[in-house]
């Protein structure tokens, strides 16, 4: 953005311009930080923690297992019948007195359960896969991994009600969900629970008796949303149990604590004011960048700082748009919900995008901070460091290619050899992360050894030797050597006029 | 302090002066170490360990949960009714024989329970927060996060006695406490337990039956102090359970093992003697520094060593003063306490400051050790190292600024993205510590991955790449390059007269 | 392989040849990767996980211990009578309804139990070791560590049936197994279980009543194989409990998830096509290499790249051969098995070699990736890096010898001092791995300290100081210094014609 | 030892001499390794593991606690009455049949319990410490930390029998034991158990009923020894429970698996042969070194290699002597023991020294391996490395002093601030080890944070910054710089005649 003005005049004017720009930028940065620090708070962490512990760590009465440790279909029923019911319905105080009617429907006596919880099941068709000829006589049923194309949409069991007949994604206004094994569609067989514990238990009993879950079941979703008025936060809970074609059960959970109603308290309105100022800033910067693009055309896009500017502006515009949309959408949902308290309210979509919105804002702030380096070239040291990085970037890039070919070759080797046994190598992505973690010293050697008594340790030692001992040190050698060069160069050349000098001179006067 | 004498004379005199100073300084250092090694002992660690295990790791009879794992209000009652009672009252021996009357009131049969334990509760007012208009019809009660301004001071429940009516901080002579979530005031509703188990259980039953804890409750404190005469140590115990507005319960505990009565055994009186000598030393050094300040004025404060001197002296003086005050205050408290054994004795304040006193002394010793480097410039190697540090300090500082901007940008990014899900990023401070720990290899990658399947690993890999691979290596490059320069310089210049030579010459004679 | 054509012509022709070669090689690499990515999948990991959790983590009803934590003979019976039976036989649904007859015999209702499970026991002879004279009167029985030469082959107990009389390795068509303590032969006393739970329990009861396991028992193997038609995978399970001569029990397990039937679904036939192309490639490369060997004779074997070529080709040929054999062998086994469902089917041998086959393919791919570096010398950076590695390889090798002598001396020291107490030093191999892991920061200091209060910490600190501080830094110094040299050299010499230039020129035209 | 011959002749002769010496040395080294590899074995590790799991991990029936988690006197009785009795007495098989009489007295049916187990208690006198005047009225009893001078030697309880009257260290032929808190004398009140479970339970019941343990009790030792004839190993077990004056119980255990009877099997006699050859070698080297000392006098002790030689020889002589003594002593003990099976046999002393003997041998081997470097100066690389180490040793030493002053200052600071709360800082030694471990990334940050919310993280970050970032990098700078210098020097100077050349020349001929 410094380029918008013609700075061919004397250096002093240039410095003054830069300074003014810098001050404006810092105001922008402060506004941005104020916005974000209202976005996340320790209370939100505690809310997530308290809610997730309630459902995930409560023990089943007989086996002392928990949701996290669930491994069979039987465990699913154990979970829904005790920890889930106890977690959802708080109908007595600790002295065994019943709560009053107005106190009913609050988890922990504090968090209003919005509408009712819902169970949703997805199934695949029988004979969705090919059985080998030799086994065809013995094995007459075959249920493949989940895929939308082979989803079972036929009624089953009691053949009536939404629990036993298929509901399409459109009917449910649902969205797809990326599980650990597959991505699941938004339709399915749904069973709505009730607002009282006894009624819900009745519903669950019927499902269990009539084998609601069977061999075709590939996933069950438990969805509900709570709202805490004390701290004005929603917690959108989704408990998923996947039943892979291998048998067994794989639990997964998401607790999204989001502030869907933004403007309630006084401090919220202060944030609103900041948001307006922020929008103005974005407008200002957008105009500036558009002018620059017009002037410099393609040359504009060759500078890294400009790309950064554009990224920040784009993200900001998207976020502002979403913010407006969210405010309207939540208002609509809430009025519907409060009118029909016995319906399941789907906050999944909204909470998902709210989380993405938060992430986008966070990334924008990060980029804005990085841009600070554009202005910091105050003194020789900074120049040295940035020149070093700039000069060795070509060498580092060449080295990085070499490094990553070896790294990926190791990752593929690890995935192929240990993938069926060790969690940390169970996907190609995991293998990459694991190799990164080994460099830092965070890994489980014994699992590797158990997976293959000879190749495990050999693989580990070869990797540590080549990557940790040799390649990483070469990284260092490149930086080290370049730094010496740069330092020697700078010592030889005359100092340019620097901003540091400007301040110093001002001070000396 | 070397500057107090005019060292314009010949070098030999200078060395002699330095040597004398050095010897005096080492005597001072030894005295200081003697003092501190009496301050902490392994017995104190075991005392803390034994007491904390007794209360924190004892299982509730039904759920097998412990104080550390407490998550609900119900758990609080489970804790106070069994593990707390069993821990406080040891009324039978292991062969089920009752203890004699004189043996009553000792935890582990060894640790005298001073006075009686006390429960204290803090509440917030109903409607202390704003409920959004849409919910106002449904949600009629609202209890905000704790803040002193919205503290509930009205009587409730049985409306009589200190447990149901508010006691101010002044009445209780209490002090505020920094919990995990908020900082709590020193007042509240207090319930004193009794000196016998049966009576205490009776008191607890009444509290439970009448719903002593309700939605407004934000924290409960359990306070008591024990004294072990065998080893002359107090253990001031405070168990805090915070009830955040999210619901749930967050336990916290502090076991302060302090030596409040200092002078009992023979070795204690030896320490007393050392303390007197130490006070004289401080007096001597204070005078010296004052003289120097008078002579050099502002120039005095430009030397790092002088700042260090002043710091050590100031800390020492504060500590000596506190030591005198503590001795008097404890004497007073004890006599009151032994006269009225049925009162709750508040050692909180005293033990808190005793711990700060210990820390202050520890820091003084640390600074005193660092000052040793002032005298160690014996030989070329040392000079090389210190020159290297001195010369690259400017570059390092410049680099450190750059490093910390990137570091803090990463910390903020992590806090904003993962803050609601991952404990290690739940506050901005935690995020900073976590990023430091990642460099050393101590972190939980899977939590990050669970929090966000894409951004988690990406964040991790970017951080490791830029900070661990690139920036840390640049650190090294700076030091490495400077060291080479310094070594070359020193090799070229003539050796100054050094202290090492002085010794050598003496030896050669 | 570049050498097969006479490249004495002009450089441009050379580059064209190289480029053609490169393209062919990349096609080969892609084919190879396609083959392997079909080989491992996340489903296989989940299959292993689900099956191993079912048997290894199920708790014994009384002691809440698991297979993994097994320590006594009594635990073995606890395991086989509850978790094993519950894991093998799924005869009711979660609503307590019995499964239909066609649903019988499926673990998790999904995984067909092939044939029947088998228990196999190995014993050693009484008086297989020498008792010291002093004890001969008191100690009349003596059972040594397992060795095939002292195996007990006499009938015992009820003296009839395969469970009480010895079956040779040839009779059982078995193979030896490398346990944690010893390698065990393929014969033994075998007890086949039944296809129904009740019958199997009867068999186990008889074994237990008649003391099937006694002091001579050295290992018990539980073998069975399941087949999942949904995903067309076999899981070959072997649970081993070793009873060392020390008393106690050491559990071990292997769950080999293998795809023994290769060509069933459409994607399988795509892989088959790739395999054929791959075979053609191998043929082509074989011929090429044979021609080269004939031309260059011994000189051929002096180039590293040629050795790599030969390795890849040899491994590939072995793998192709095994692939053909496996397809035939599995066909045979399955037809026998389906005819006689009450026999134990031994997939041990096949699954073992299938795993080795997978590993061999994985290594071939790894080597093929490494060969990519032969072609990558595009630009100056790459040349710098490879020259650095090449030039410092002699120094690094010299250093590595020095490093490993010290390293091994430390490993032996650790093994001798801590070997009897600490698992991580219990064998010489483990000691080596542990020392590697200490460098990365993954180790258990407290175990070392417990093993020997003085030598443990001393050993640790000496090791960290010499190996982590001094030797590793020397590693770096070598690479760093060589890199500076190489960079200086390259800067001085004229650039040779490089492939990068070729591309650039083409681009410039 | 090369110095024993006058090598002023031509270089070739020198090389020949060196070669001969080298060959002899390698024979010596091989003999030494053979000896030691017989000393430790994986079987010994499993023996330790199996025995320690039996006693330390067995759960108490009611609280599910274990020996390792013991915290109160009550836990001690829970332990001895169930896990200890079940571990010591195996009187039935797993089918509930009683074992035969000749099978009685074997742990795991395999390990002969030698003689009977023994409980030993140490007490301190009442009023062994000073109670502060203020408390004197209330606190009438006072039991200090254990010290031999204040040991209680008066009869108590039932006043008769060895359990209630004091037995001196001389009477028991005992030795002192270094516990976690104090070092305990060898005397005490002893209760011998019986050879049958029922009788032992009777004895324990009497002890419990009569309050054998009281406030004066400072430690209880449970001692017994088992012998496994299968593998000819003794396991000397000592379980210690310390009762500190703070209350509570601190468990500790030692399982010493030792081979006290050395020469039984054939391979043992092969080792015996090696031992004889070894003794001859030591004789030869001793004579050689004595001759050298006579010739060179004080100059001899200035060479590092000579010091190493002497160390190895001295350790070897001590070990040989102990080996002879042990063989005799064990023979004596065993004959006594087998005559009087109802006595407690004290293998404590013998097993302790056997472990020290093993450690001494291990250290001798380590030193012998290090001496290999004396002979390895084959080629330029090695010379470079050793010169680098030699040349920078002075700088490194200077740096190490600086490093360790800062390091120790940090350790003391950590000990004083966190010592009462955090186990890893509970002693000054632990603090040092912990700081070392932090460098490698193995530490518990959260404990530090809990101990002091401000100082904990500050301390951690300061330490990491100064020691990990700055000081460690300076280490590297020193080595790096010296290596460059050395390499430059060597490149300039002519090669001396080297051993590598000798071989090369021989090969060229
Ligand atoms: Ca690490």
C-alpha cells in the first residue's frame, strides 16, 4: 500500500509517509485484535469441557466403560440408556427432591435443552458388495462400506414412523457429515426423543426390542443443542457412532460452543462498534488496493505483501457477509423453535459455519500480524535477518524439495508396512504427521516394534539417522552459511537511510 | 562494588582488591545458601504429598471418582461426606479400637487439626446477567460469572446462622482468592464443622437437605490447617470447588507446607545466627551501594551489575522485615487459637506470604549466583564467551523481536482456533507455553487434530517448519558467526593482565 | 540405465535421452504406487483394531484384568472361559433374541469364523536342566527354558486324544513361531474347540479339571481365522501365552489382516491390469540391466544406482512369483475348508508370507522413489546439496564409526547394569533403541533411577552430555563445514550444461 | 602400554609392535565380552518382572489399591493379609486341587521359598524431638524422623518374643538400608512368618490386634528369598514401607535377581575357563603397568590412557576377589539353610554386593571399549575428530564451568520454589536431573504451573530461553569453529605415516 503515493521525493518525505501508514495500520490491527479477543474466552473452553465430560466420560453402570471406549453395538445401548439419559434429563436435585416444572429441561440445571434430541441412523443395502464365488453358498448377506449410492432407503422393522422409514436429506433439511471412516449423507431413519426421561426411555426400549440397529447400520447420530443464558452461548452437540463393515463400533463426538446471538450485553455493543469501524477500514483498504491494481496491473501480483493484503481483505469481506447472514438466520430459527418446543432444531449447519467463520477471522488476524514485518526494517539486525531469509530462500526451497521427497518416501513406506497395525500410520496423512512428530520426540516406539519386530526398529533408526541427523543439519548449514555471507556483505556496504535513524535524529534534536 | 575504591594504582593492587572482595562475596554466598537449604527439605515435599493424596486421591464409595475428577454438584456432596470426613477424623486404629481422647483430633494420628475446618460459599445474584429478548419468556433466572459487584448477600434457605446469612470479608478477616476461573472475595456464607465426625456429618446433612448449594453458587472453599509437631511444620489446606455458570464443577486445591514457627530445635538456632550475620552483610552492602550511588549518580544505574546489587539488597531487606513480622504474628495467633479451640483459625494470609517470602529469598540467591560472573573472567575462554554474548546481544535482541512477533502471532492464531476445544490453548498464556513446549517435543498432537481435522495438523506443521526448522536455526547462526569473529579478534589482540595469571605467578614463585 | 546408449554425441541428445528415460521411469513409478495404494487401506487398520480390542481389552469378570495384563496360569483360564468365548461365539442379539442358524458362526455378526479355533500347547521334559548338588535333595523336578531338543512328547493326563498325546509338526503341517522369549516348534498337544459355545466350554472345563497346563508347559497358542465378506479380508489371529521357567505368564498376540483373495471387485481387476503392466516393465528393465552387466562387467556393480536397480528388480520378481503362488494356494485351501467345516484351517503360513510380501513391495517402492534422485540434478542448489553429501560422506563415515563405538559401549553398559530391571534395557537390541530414543527425548528416567539410584542418573547424564551435547554437534560441524566448502567451490567453477537450462531455453524460445 | 618397548627404531617396527599389541588387546576384549554376556540375560529380566508384578501389582480385595499405591497404615495390613499371602503361598492348583506336599513352598509352583519370610520394624523413641512451648500442653508425644541415635529399643505391646522386643543389628547379622527418606539400621523388632499360609495369617492377626505398628514406627521391612532351580537364579526380595513423621506410608521395593551359584551347567564351565584366561590377562597387564610405572614414575600418571589401564586393572582385581569370596560364602549359607529350613536366611548382603560386582564388571568393559580409541587413529578423518575434541576441550571446559554455574543456579532456584510441591524438584539432585530432562523434552509442565501460577511458567520459559536457545547453541559454536580450524590445519600439513597406510601398502604388494 506504500506504493499508492509517488515517493520519488526526498527520503524524509518517504519516511513520513511510511510512518503515517504505519500508525493507521496499527490502529487497524488493534481494532482487529479487540474483535477477536471477544470471540474466544476461557468460559467457552470450560463450557465445552463440562459438556463433553458429562457425556463422554460417564461410565456405563455394568461394564464401567464410557462413550470414548465404546466398541460394540451392545455398548451403544448401554450408553443411550444410562449416561445419555442421565446427562440429558436433570429431574431431581441432589437431595432427591424433584425440580419444579420451570426448572425442567435444563442440563446441569443451567443449560436449556432446545427442542428435543434426535437419533438418526444410516444403513446400507444388503448385497451391496460382491462375495467371492467360493463363499457364495455360505455367506448370503453382504453389507459394504457406506456410500450414498448404496444407501438402504427401504422401510424395515416395525415399518411405520420416521424411525423405521427413510427420510431424505431434503425432508430433514440436513447436511452431510465427515466421519472417521466415511462421509455420511444427511438423510436416514430418525427417532426423536421426548422432553421427559421416562418417555425417552420408552422410545429407546422400543427401538432396542425391535433391533433398530442391525448388520446394515453404518452410523448413528445423536444430535441436540443446549443454550446457556448465563453466558449467552450455544453448545451444539453431535455424538456419532460408526459401525464399520468390519463389525465393532467407532465413537466420535463434536461439541461446538458458539456465540450465535452476538449483541446482548454492553460489551457486545462495544464490539459491534468496533466491527463497524473495521468494516470502514476494509472499505478503505479495498479501494486503495483496487487503485494500485489498476496502476500496476500484473506487476502488482508479483509482490508478496500485496497478495497478503488481498487475502486479508477477501477473508474480511466474507466474514462480514456471514456475520450479517448469521444474525438474521439465528433470529428466524429461534422464533420457530420457541413456538414449537417439541421439534428437533437443527443448529448443525449454523454452528459449522460459525466455527469456520471464527477460523477465517483468526487466519486474517494472523496474516495481518505477519504484514507488520513489511514495516519493520528499522535497523541493521532486522535487515540482516530478512536478507538472510530472502537470500537462502532459493537454496532452502531446493533443499525442501529434496527433503520432502525423502520424507514422503519414508511416509509411504511407513504407511504400507505399519498401516494395518499402528494408528499413527493408519493413513498416509497420519504417517506424515507422525514423521514430523518423531523429529520432535513425540511418538510410540513400542507400537512400531510390536507391528514388525525387525522392520519397525530398522525403519525408526534409518529415519532418525537420515532425517534427524543428516538432513536437518543440512538445513542449518544452509542458513548458517547464508547468514555469514549476508553479514559480511552488509558490513561492507554503506548504510542506507533507515527509519531507526529518523527516530534517533528526532530524539537528538 | 569494586568501584568504591580508586583502582588507578598498579594492576597488582587492583587484583588484590578484587580478590579480597571475591572472598568476602563468597562468604556472603555461603551464608545465603546455608539459610536457604534450611528453608526447603524433602520432608516438606513428603508432607505435601501425603496430605494431598489423602484428600485428593481418596475414592468416593459409589462412583470411584475422586476430588481431582469431580464434575458435578452431586460429586461435591459425595466428596465431603466420605473422603473429607475420613481424611479429617481419625477416630479408630486399624484394629478398630477407638483412639484415646488425647489422641483425638490428629490426622494420620500425627497431624493436629488446628481449630475446626470451615466451608465457605460464594453466590451471585439472580438476574445478574441480561437474557436475550427471545428467551425472556422461557428463561426467568440468570446467574452470571462471579464478580464482587454482583455477589448475592441476601439470606436464603433456613435464613439463620452463618451458613445461611452473608458474612462480609471484614467480619471473617478473610482475603480474596484467585481461582481458575475468577478471583473470589473473602466473604460468603460459612458453615463451621465440628471436632467430632458424627457432629460434622450432622451439619453436612442439614446443608444438603436444605439445598445449601444452588444455581447461584459460584465457589465453595473448604479450609483447615494442621500442625505436625514431629517436624514442626504447618500444612494450610484449601480445597476449592468452582461452579461456573456453564454448570459442572471445577476442583482446585492448595496445600501450603510452611515452617511458621522458625526457632525450635538446635539447628534452627544455628540458622538464626546465620540470619544475623546475613543481616550485617546486607547492612554493609547497603552502605557501600549508597556511597557508590552518591558518587556516580545516574552513571551508577547504567551498569547491569549495580542493578543486580540493588535488587538483591532490596529483596533481602523486605525478607528480613517479613521474617520479624511473621515471628510476632504467629505467636499471637497461636495463643488465641489454643485458648479457643472451637474457632476456625485463618492461616491463609500468613501461609500465602510465607510462600512468597520463600520465593523472594530463592530469587535473591539466584541473582547472587549470577553475580559470580562479575568476578569470573579468569582466562581467555571465559572472556571469549562473555564477549560473544555481549557482542551478539544486539543481534539476538533484534532477532528475538522478530521471533516473538511470529511466535505471538502463532499463539493468537492457536488460541482463536483451538481455544474452545483444547486445554493447552484455552487461554492466550497457555497457548504461549504450549508453543514453547512443542519446540521441546512435549505436546498432544491428537487433541489438536480432534479440534480441527484440517487446521490442526496444518497449524502444527507450519509452526514446526517455520519456528523449529527456520527461526531456531537462525538463532544458532547468529551465535555461531559472532563466536568466530570474537575468537579471531581475541587471537589477534595481546592478552591483558588476567587474574588467572596472578594465581599462576603466585604458584610459580 | 542411462548407460545403455552411447551418449558421446552432443549434450542436447544426451538431455533428450535422459528426458525420455525420466518419463518412462515416472510412468513406472505411478504404476507401482497405484499397486501399493490398493494394498493397504484404513479399513484394514480398523479391522485389526476392532478384532484386537475384542480379544485383548475385554475384562475378566472377577479380576477386571485383561489378556494384555495376564500374569498367571489362573489368568489364562479366566481369559479362555469368558472373554475368548464371548468374543468367538455371538449367539444372541442385543435384545437377547437368539440369532438364526444362518447367522451363527459370525464374530460381531459380520466375520465368519473359518473352521474351528484351536489350542496348542508345548511342554518341556522334566529334569531337562541340572539342579545344583546342594538342592538335589529338595528340588526333584526341573523344567528348563523351551528348546526343541528337550520338548516333552510323552502322553500325559488323560493319556488319550490329541489334547493329551503329542502331535508332531509334520502331522499338524505347522510352522515354528518366534515368541518373546524363545522360538517354538510347530508340534504340540492340541485341543480343538467346537462350533458352539456350550460345547467349547465343556472342552475347556475338561482341560482345566485335568490340569492340562502344568509346570512343564512353556507356551499355549490359540489360533483361529475369520473372514469378512463385506470387505473381502481375512484376519488371522494368534494369541500366545508363554509360561517362562520363572513362573508367571507372558501374553503376546498377532492379528494379521490380509487380503488373500485378490481379485473380486471391479477395482481389483483394475489393479490386476496394473500388475500385468508392472510385470512387463520389470521384464523390460531386467533385459536392460542384463545387457548393461554384459557390457560393463564388474564396473557395473561399482555404481550405487545400478545396485539399486538390481535390488528393485529382484524384489519385484520374487513378489510376482509369490503373488501367483498365493492365488493358487488360497484357492486350494478354501475348497478343502468349505468341504470340512469342522477342521482347523491353518492360515498361519500364508498370512505370514503375505505380510512379508507386502513389506517387500513397500521396500521396492521406497527404493524406486530414492532412485528419483538420479534424475534430479536440475539446478545449482540440488548439485550443492548432493555434492555436500558426497564430499562429507567419508568424514561422516569416519565419524559414524567413532560415534557407534561410543554408542555401543554405552548400550552394553546400560544392558549390563539395568538389563535385569528395566524393560528398555532388557536386551542389547532394546538398549540400542532406547539410546536412540533418549536423543529424541522419549524415555523413562524414573525407571532408570529406580533401577540404580546412583548409576542410573550418572549414566543418563554422561550419555546426554557426550552423545547429545558433544558428538551430535560434531555431526553438524562436519556437514556445516563441508557445505561452506562446496558452495565456495561451485561459486568459483563455471556452470555445466544443466537440465534446468534445457527447459529454460525451451521456454524462452 | 605401547611405551614398554623402546620404539625409537624405524616406524615400521613401531607399527608392527602396535599391531601385535592391538591383536592381544582385542583377544582380551572378546574374553571380557564373553564373560559379561553370560552375566545378564533376558530370562533375568523376566524373572524380575514376574516376581515384582506378583507382589506390587496385585490388588487389595476391597479398595483395589496396590502395594505401589499404598498411602496409609491400614493399606499395609490390607497388603500383607491378601496380596502378600497369596503371592507367597501357592497351596492349590487352578482347579482348586491342593498341591502335593513336595510341591508346597514354591511361588508360581516354580520358585522355592528359601527358609521363611520375615517382617522387621524400626521405631523411634517418643519425645525424640522438641515441641514448641505453645503446644507443649496439647501435644504430649513427639516422634522425630528416624535416626539411629533415637531408635526405640524398649519392649512394647505383648512385651515378649522377637516381635515385641528389640533385636540388635549384631544379633540379626543385618545391614543398614538406604530408604527413600532415611537410611535405616539393621536391627529392629522382627516377626518371622511360617511355612504355611494359615499359620502366617495367624501371626499377622496377632500383630494387627496388638497394634504392632504405632506412631513410633518409621519403617517395616518384608524380606524373603526365592530360588528358581530351572534357571539357577536367586531373587532376593525386599519390600519396604516407610512411615514418615508426617503420617502416611511410602512404599519401596527391591527385587534383586542374581546368579549366586555360578558353576552348574556346561556353559557355566565355559565361562569359568574364560574367567581363568581373564585372570591371566589381568596378571600380564598388571606386571606391564608396574614396570611402566617404575620406569616413568610421575610422568606415567599424566597420560589419560594409563589412568584408564590402571582403573580397568584395579576393578578387575576387586571383581576376581569378590568372585572367589562369593563362591565360598554361598556354599556356607546354603548348607546352613538346608539344615534349618525354618530360619530366615539373609541373602541381602550377598545380593547387594553381587549387584555392585556386576556394575563394576560392566564399568570395566565400558572403559576397555573406550581404550579402543587409543589404537584407532587409522586415517585423517579420525585424526581430525580427535584433534577437534582435544583442541576445543579447553574452551569446552571453560564453557562447561559457565554452563554449570547457570545450570546449578537454576536447579537451586527450582528446588527452593517448587521443592515442597513438585516431585521432580523435591531434592536438589532431582532438580538437576529434571533440568537435564527438560532439554530433551521430557517433563511435566502442568505440575510446575500448578505449583506456582506465575513463577512456574516464568521459570520454565527463562530456562528454555537461556539454556536451550542460547547456551546450547554456544556449545555448538565452539565445536563448529574448532572443527573448521582443525580441518584447515590438517589440510595444510603433510600426512604423517599412518596405520591405514601400512595396511594399504601390504594390500598393494
Ligand atoms: Ca524432544
